[in-house]
């Protein structure tokens, strides 16, 4: 795998988005808003009415037209379940939090700032809009609130229910068959560490994963098993066999079954990923080392399911000098985080001074990608250059890749 044949992560992610747009044809289903987290909306959601339908009080007190002057005559009282009475200039009503304002009223005077004597109200001078949740200030009729293709979150149930939705139409979850390759795994001499991890990631990203077992390092068996899975699932994810060794058959099998879009990304760990389009499925060939598999799946495969390449970040102080072994690659350096006097500190996990002593001063992605303890990192720093102790860096928490 020549260095000049590798592509950048940004290009790889963009190609994956293109594959998603051209090959991901999904049916739809209707689900309750209590299970929308991670689901892809199938239709636009357009508000059919103003929200709120009436201006409401956000404080207990008195409602009136604040362009008038004190005193006001208090003529009635209003609660959230009431229809508000009509008021005339110089009139006010007692009002409870959440109650609709009379049409002429435009402000609410807090009860503790008021004085009422013989139904005559005086108090602090206030401006129109004070303690008022105004009509249509939340949602205007005809406004598009959600777009088809948007990935919903649990919090979206709040607005959807306020709009009157108890269920919405979403895309069905893409089915994903996960296949571990390697004779040592197939014969039970080594554990399959990748499949459960990848299944969990796919499920979190909105897919429906199935762990389909293992296959030994035999070209025909690898090829035929991938073909079987491609006929059954929307997506095939393989682990292992993606490099250029004598028994690395996966990429060769994908090339025979379909078209390999790219093989190799300038990321370490995880470089030898391949992505292919088959007649009936999309295939992701993930390298076998577990931390490298997690890294590259996050960086390159995730956009296919989530529809986004965005990476959230937080600033932190890098705690040790770390050199990189070779230029021309993007290194995902795992870090653990702690805080000291308001400063977030990022310790490179794997550095000799961390709880996992894998390297001294130069980042070692090859060894680190095999270390299962490296999964205890809190996030990663993405860099193409060495980093200095005390330098401010962007940390991408693992919790944000969802």
C-alpha cells in the first residue's frame, strides 16, 4: 500500500457521504416519538399553527397594556385553563404563570412589585413584553421545523409533541452484517475483539447490526461469505485482512465482487481501511487491530450512518511532548482528561508517564492500536505534527462520536 495511493480522512469521509447518498435506499416506518433517538426523519415537519397560540404570562402578577399609565383597575383574574376576559384602557387582570393574556395586555407586573388598594393597581414601571411568552414567538404557522433526512435526538420529542405529533415517519434502520476474518479467530486461538465493539457503534449510529460469525484466511471462503452477506444485508462490515500481506484476502474479494472506492486512508492507527460498493450492498473492510478498528470506523464509516462528518471538540492543555513517527499522516492520539483549577489537562494515553506505558516520546500507533487498555482513553487529539507539553489542543471526546 504505497503512501501516495492513500487519501486524506476528509476526502474519505466525503466519498462515504457520496456513497450514502447514491446507494442508501431505505424504506420508511412510523414510530412513536419516544423511540426517535438516532432515527432519520423521512419527511419535513411543518408547523400548522402558531406556538404558543396565545401570549402567556411567565410570572404570577398583573397583566395590562404597559403603554398606559398607573393606576390600573383590577377587573378579573386569569388562570392557565381560562379564556382571558377583554380589558379596556386603564384596566388590568390578576394573572397566574402560564395563563393567556387578554388581547390588549402586553406585559406582566410581578406580584411582589405591585401594590393594590381598592382594586387600584400601582407598581414598577415596565416595558411591553415584560414576563410575556408572546404568541408565535416559539413557532410560526408554516415554518419548517425539521427537514427530511435529519437525524433526530431524544430532545426533539419535546418540540414534536408540542406540535401535536405522537409519532413520525422515519427511515428503516440499515441492516449490517459484521464478519470477522482470520484463521486464528475462526479456530478460536484468538478472541474476536472487534465485532461486539462495531455492533455497538453501528447500533448507536442508527443501524441494525448482526454479528454473523467468522471465516478463515481462505480467499474463496472469504469472497463467498461476503457475497452471501451482501445479498442479505444493506451493509457488510468485515474485520481483518485489509493490509497487503499474503493472507489479506478481503480487499481482493471486494474487488472481485464489486468496485473498491478506496483502500487506505492517511490516518494512524487504522490506515488500511477499504470501502467498496457491491451489487446489493456497501462494504467497509476494517483493519483487525481493535483500537485501530475503533478509530478508523469512527473517522470514516460513521458518516455513512449519521450523515455528518462533523467532529465536536474542547480545548485542553497537552501534558507531554509527543513526536510523530512519520509526516504525511493524521495521527489520532488517545488522551485521558482531568481538570485542575479550571484548566482541562490532556495526558497522552500510552505515553510512558501515563497509566499505559507504550511509548516514550514518539507516538507509536502500531503498538497502541493493539492495546485493549487504550480504549480507556477519554478522547483523541488529531494532529499531523508533533505536540509540545503545555500546548493548547483540541480534544475530541469519544462521547461526541454518536
